[in-house]
């Protein structure tokens, strides 16, 4: 195993969590836009976009084994927690699932930063 493979392996659980969060946030974003109260979800919809983008950046940073991976993952943890809070305000299944996945991602980011 090369040094890059070894380094990236230490991030694998966090990479997987961020990738899943990216996917679920995008799905929730699309679903929220279709809800009759989409205008009332404006803050949530914006947070979903930000969360998906930050998760994508975190995945890119970790897979590059970049020296700023911990910093980006800390930002990702903060954004995922905020997104979970926004999504939990709505009772739709897609929002509940998204809140759960965002919390899981935030937890994995926190664990990764302790390594």
C-alpha cells in the first residue's frame, strides 16, 4: 500500500459519511423544492445546498490527503449540524432522513478530527 492509500484509508469512514450526506442533501433539496410550502423552507433549502457543497469539499480534501483536511472537516461538522437542525423542523420523511444523515456525518467528522 502506498503512503497516499494509507493516508486516505484513515479518512475512509468520514469520506463515506460525507459522500452519503452529499447525496441525501441533494435528494432532500429536490424534494423540498416540490413541497407546497417550499417558500417557507427557503432557509432549509439554502442550508441543504451549502451542506452538500461542504461535504463535497471535505471528500475532495480527504482524498487528496490535504494538510487542511481537519480544518475542512471541522467546518463540515458545523454545517452538517446546522443542516440537521433546519431539516428537523420539517416532518417530511426526506427531511427526517436528511437530519439523521447530517448528524451521522457531523459525528464522523468529529471522530476524524480526533485521529
